[in-house]
C-alpha cells in the first residue's frame, strides 16, 4: 500500500467536492517577527499593540497577508501540488482579524472545472475558507489553478466555469469589530495622507526595490507550509530554476507600497489578481499603485480605498500591457484590492 501523497490530478476533482485540509496551525508572536524579517513590513496597525488598541482593536493582529498565506498554504497539497500555474483570485474577503494564539485550518469547495483543449491539463476553481479555533471564518477567497492530468485519456469532467464578481462592492467588506480611526495618529503611522488626499485615477510610484533571494523565498514558503514542488525542487522545472511563490511577490509588493500608502492599514477585500510572469531569484521587485475607487464605511473615521497594486522587475512604472493586450514581460503581479484607511 502506497503511503506517500502524489498530490491530486485534474481527474480527481468533482464539482461540489469539499476538501478539509491538513494541518491546523496555531500562530504566535513569532509569526509576525518572521514575516517582518522576510518583508520590510511597517504598517502601524500590525506593528504596535498600542496603535492597534488606539484604533479600537484588542491588540495588534497578525498581518493580513500572513493570515492569507497560512490559509493558502494548507490548500497546496490538495489543490496545487501538481499545478502548472496559479491563474487568479477573486471574491477575497478578510472576515475577522487573526491574533497570536489563534489556530487556523482551511477547507475548500470545488466550484468549477474545465479541461483544456490540449487534454493534458485542466482548470480547477475552489472557494477556500480559513477558520479559527471557534469555527469562525477569518478569510474566504476563490482561486483557480491549472492542474496536470494523471491520465491524458481520462474523460473530461462536466464543464462549469463559475460566475464570479469582477469586483467586490464596498458594502461587501467586513469591518473588524470596534475599528475606529477617529483618533488616528498620522505621525506614528508614518505619512500624513488620508483617504481624502487621494484621487481616483491617481498613480503612485513606490520608488523602492528589493532583490529576491533564494533563501528568503524558500524560508517564506516553508513558513506557510506550502509544499509546491516548483518552489523547492530545482529538478522540477526544465530550466532548473526554483519558481518564486506568488504570495512572496504579493507580500513584497504590498510592503513596498508603504512608501506612498502607509495609511492603507488593513486589506479587507481581494477583487482579482494575476501572476503575470514568473519571478526568479535575482530579480529586483518594484511596485506602483493606482487608485481605482473610494468609499465610506460604517466604522467611525474608516474609509475604504480600492487599489491596483502592480509588481515589476524594472521597466517604466504605470505601463502594464502591450498593444496586444498581454502583460509586458517585466510585469510580475497585477492585484486589485480594497484597503481600510482613515478618512
């Protein structure tokens, strides 16, 4: 009897299938320390208990993307171990802050399947939820992955491409209980710019860059217990390179965006995202943002700002696609998200 796990292949999935992922993970203060060591993360709400309490929270939560990575990582052995590529995200919602001491687990439902025309791969859509020790949902998101088939002659499953929202409305966002930016300290936060200071259509070059190192991206991927072979095993790709985990680029770009968006404190929604081109060790990541929308929320002093965050490996900022409509080769990430900011 084979004891090892070869991962799931395209023909192993069925519509409506629910997958309860191993292994529950209790997060502690060390999680934040490692996250801030891997990325130059400086958003005040995730750095200071005192700042968080002044904003109405009981203490500083785990960084929103760190919580995302923990929940995402648990899905990899069952969803993307045999993936060719992680294709996109939609309908991502941060539903409850994650605090040190919380225990997270993940569950996914298969909501879409479509075999590719080559017959060798197919696309799987899953809706994943991260739950805490009280079975409360802390995060929910949809992602779709291109997965290899074990047997190219296996019959194609029933095709269903899910109807997903192109973007969340501000009303779809969940504001953490008690969050209050009425007495928000702009000096401690690092920049004077409130939501009223940003205009829809405004573009921001975040200026700074970080060169990606092999050891750091592999440490990050291990931290999230992400077992995808392409991130660790150099023999898994014909070019002999380890592919940088896309979440590593998301966190790096979000961290770089502090310079110009220091007060975009909490990510509340993920409208969509594309890993436009692969990233490898030695690439220097830079970032720019565009303001897509703004909205009020019911929380005192708290606004919602919709942002496009683009990570590149050089090239001119604010240039995304060519005349053919395809991403330019220097574009690594195109992410559309909502953040919470003082009005």
